């Protein structure tokens, strides 16, 4: 029964349609290219022009190489495929809608210059980091914000449920993955009740992220329950570059004063109710205070670019702050990263932390598929004497991606970077912590999709009290993990060849 359900699922049907479309396209294109010497020559010229165009673009060199090779191999077919699928930018329609909303929201995201100067006086390096985030992503830094760190998804879930029940005005939720089960059903029950009470309840999920997890038209089912719902960038059986750009964010905002983000999606494996790849290690943060405003605006920008709902965004900002706990004396800066522009904010935040580290950098990442800039930064930091430790999964969720991740180990280990694999299972966390003062927790993986193609978010923190909790979690996680050494690297020719091929096409995965 499960096999039949899978075979007739939306994911399989749509996937088969795309494969058929691709095969037919390539068949006719190759046939056409061999129709005459003139057509073949024309195809070669077009492919050569496409290659020259790619070389002169400002894209990452690894991404360029991953496309140049198939273009040279398949000639006109490769060139045309690049024109259809190779552009990393969102479709013009998506771009236009987002830019239109951002023009309206920018006035609500003004940086307090006194806070900026305060940080500059304390630490010019951190000032540079936070000023970059503000200028590049448009999200300002804040004080008066308490941050609570969660080392496990199940702990995060307990507080999420507790805070959702307290909601009095609105609940905004934006997630890459939602799956029916204990975790989601517990949240859905509260959302339904709050919608009945008259609260503004909105949910946005990524359609591709949920294509095999939620029934078709699930957004309409929720609308009937009073929950406003959007399935972001609906998954269609088309060869389209727009399908590349997914909403990988995980955001909950409650009444403007409480916010959640991190790596934790809304499915049972994230709270270890269901076991898929051993113990699921994930992390998140809860914000209470002024910094939540960035998450609120992040959600409203995405929501209104898909469904124009709000004329005045200021009504969602709390006028009076009545916090239940003592606020942190640190600084927080929730930030977003978008494929809309040429600015790779997520990667640059990571690079800034690595490049300015003096004592240590500890990193959690489920995937380690990095470009030359990241490889150079990690190796250079280790060679300078910085203690660089990276934790990756011990049990993979995707075997091919796991092999690709391991292909980067040798160069890193030889430079002095220490690599650990999380023995109990799969680590899905995206965490950087540096020198007891700086940390970032968010949704951004160390792979090309997260860094270049997806809508992402994170929280940059400086001198927040929770940073000691993040460090403690990092040390405990490392103690449960197995250090990977040179002896553990498989040097077989077949394995080396396969890894080399994967490395070439890594930017397309």
C-alpha cells in the first residue's frame, strides 16, 4: 500500500513529467543539431558564445565550471539548457514583486545610529560585521533583546507551543518543511483555535519542500480553517529556473515581541519523535524584544510579495515592551539572504567570522559543499593557529551529498582544520560560534543552494548571554562525535574519481 501511495504521489508524478520533458527536449535538440553541418556549426557558435558569457559573469567560478563542462560536451543542448536553467536569479515576476514590497518596507527598517556608534566604540571588527549586514541585507542591529538558545528541537518545540498559546494579536509562521504528525498537529490545533478567536494567523510553506509531505491543495484546506496560507513558489512540472529558488527560512513571530528561528522545521524527526537517521541534532533560538522586528518584517516582505495584504506595516510593531524576563545586555541582528541580488550575505557573514577569529571557530553544518573562498578562509584560519572545528553528520540523509561533503575533508584536515562526524546520527544545525563573543544561528547550510539560490535567514549575536550556552553545546556535541583523520579518508581510485566528478557538479546539486 505504501509503495502504491508513493508511486502515485504528487512528487513522483511531477518528477516523471519533468524527466519526460527533459528527455524529449534533449532528443529533439540533439537530432536537430545533427540535421545538417550548418545547424551543427550554428550550435557550436551559440554554445561558444554562451561559454564566453558565463566566463564574463560575476558568478562563483565553481558554478561557472559546473555549466561550462556540460556545454562543451553536449554542444547546443548544453548551451540551451543553461539559458533555461543556469541563471540563478529568480524569475522577473518574482523579482518585481519582491522589489516592490521592499521599497515599502525599507522605511520601517532604519538603523539606530546611537547603537551603531556604541558597537563601534566597543569593537570595530564587530561593528564592521554588523554594519555590513545592515547595508547588504537592510536589517538593522538591536539591543534590548533576550536570546534563548536551544540545543535540541524538542526543547525548542516545548517553548514554541507555550508561546503560541499566549498569542493575543497575530501569529506569523514561515517554514521550508511541514509534515503531518505529532509536531505539526500540536501546532495546527493552536493555530485553528487562535484563528477562531479572531487573531491574524498566517502560514507560508515552501511547496517543493513539502511536495511529498503534504497533500495537494493543503493551503486551501487551511484557509477553510481560518488560517491564511500561502504555498510558496508552487512546484510545477516545467523546466524552469524559477523552481531553483526555494523559501528555506524557518520563522515564527508572535505578537511582534517573540520570535523563533533556526534549523528546525515542523516535522516529527526534528523533535526525535520519529527516527530517520539516528538521533536528529538541530538548534534554534527564541528572541524576545526589539530584535524580533527584523523577523516580523522579513515575514511580511515575503508574504506581501506573494499576496498583497498590508498597507501599513507599523501596526505589527509593539508599542509598549513588557517583557517577562530581564533582557540581554548584548546585541542581536536577525538578517535575511535573498537570491534577488548578487550579494551572498549568508556566506559573507560566515567568512567575516572566520577571517576575524583569533582563538577559535566552531561550526555545525549538515552539508559541507564549499567554494574556493570558504575553503581558503577555513584553511588560512587554521594555519594562523585558530582552533577550527567543524561538525558534520555521522549518519547522512543523502548518501551522494555525504560523499561530496567528505571529498572536502582532505584539504581541510591537511591545513589543520579538525573535522568531526556526529556519531549519534544526523546534525541539521547551522551554527557558528567564535571567541566567546560572536555567534550566528539560522537556516543557512554550507552548500551552494543555501548560499546562492534560496531565501534564508539567521541571527548574528554579539556578547549575548546565550553565547556561553552555544559554546557549551558545541563542546558537548564534539565530545559525542568522531574526529575524522587522514587515515579515515578513502584513497581508492574509484572513490577518488567519483568524488572528483561530484566536486565539479557540486554547485548544481
